[in-house]
C-alpha cells in the first residue's frame, strides 16, 4: 500500500473500496493512541496475557515467535521503579476499513464452509478507565477475508468469483466476567496493498437478539496482525497458494506501525507440528470505556 496517511492508505488506495464506494460505515480520523497507566497491582482473574503488557516506547513491542508466547516487555522507567506497579496499554485505534458491515452475527465459530487453517482466538478485554479491570459483557467483533482475499459482502474485489452470502468470516462474542471471549476462524488470505490482517471492533451496552445484536457503542476499532515468517509459509501452502495476487509484507504495511501487541500483533501458539494444524492466537485488548 502506498501513502503515509492511515485513513487514505486503508480506504483510498485499495481497489476494493474504489469498487464499493460508500459501503464503509464511518471514518475515524485515526489517531494512534498508546496511553500508559501506572498504578497498584492489578489482579485479573485468568491473568493478563503477556501480549497486553508493552513498553512505553511504541517502537519496542514484542513480536511472537513460531509456537511460543511473547514475554512481557519492559515498562517505562518510572513505572518499573516499583515492584508493585503495573502498566497497561490502550491498543492502537486505526481505520475500520471499507469492508465493515452492520449487525454481525453473535457466534463462536465464524468459518461457515470456508477453507483454511484454523485459528482459535482468545481475547482478554481490559478497561483503562477502571484500573485495567476486565471488561465483562463487551461484544468483540472481528471480520477478515478468506483464503482468496475476498470479504463477504464484497466478493470480487480481489479478482475471484465465488459465492457471497454476506456473513462468512464475520461475527463476535460477549466477554465473560474475566473479560475473555473465544472466537474460531481461519487464517486470513491476502489482497493487494495490505499485509494479512483481521479487523476488530469492541462494543459496549449491546442488546442481543436471536443471533445478532442491536444498539450499543463502539469503544475500540483496531486491526490484528500475524508473525510474518509463519504467514509466509501459510500463504505458500494450499489452499492459500491459489491466491496469486501480490502480497504486502508486514514490514511494509502502512497500518501496522511495528508496535507489537499494542498495535495488534497476536501471540501465536502452534496447535500441531504443521502450519495446516492451525494456531491459537491471543491478545489482551486495552480499551477505554470513557
């Protein structure tokens, strides 16, 4: 992707968006925020994942390695002077992109019949407005393209002809009392101008319907990213290798800013000996309910 402005990078240069004007729901203005809060020791039932802790220097986020979780990065010098201090990070706010749709299905498994390698997401949402306590009853919504780089509701934008039901690889779940929720999907494919990624929104105060939700407020809009070495191997493996469009590497993506977990870099753990066995992906998502 070219261009230096995040908003124009995601929504102005993608050929998908040019073919689907006006489909994205809103523009964010898009500040990359990282707010550090130091305080007393924070005990979170289930534990804060290491991915939720990060350095005060945005350029020093930890990156996961294949089959292993990251360690916690060092906190700011001031915060680290006390053994009882804790620091949590507000995850980066970025564009939701041109492929968002209203009324996501509330469900644990969003794969439907899509081919691809399983990804078991576990998200822990913590609220900086409440001393980094777990945020219960928040709807964590994700959406991403399939192995051919096509989004439901926008199929054809990456040059492939396939059935479009408007719902595949979209959905969300409410967090439990520990601020956690699990969502099962596949590893995304790629499309022109962006590194492989997943979109995320966190909603509060939603009202559940039979299979979806109404109302509520979006308090976080972000994107999730994957280790480049693992992704390179996956994109070269069937069925992903059927997608011959040009791929953008993580280091060249203009949305991801090399900020590690606070910029949405997932911690990955292999589910087997082969990439085709899939991965567990975890992230602690720092939000501000205020």
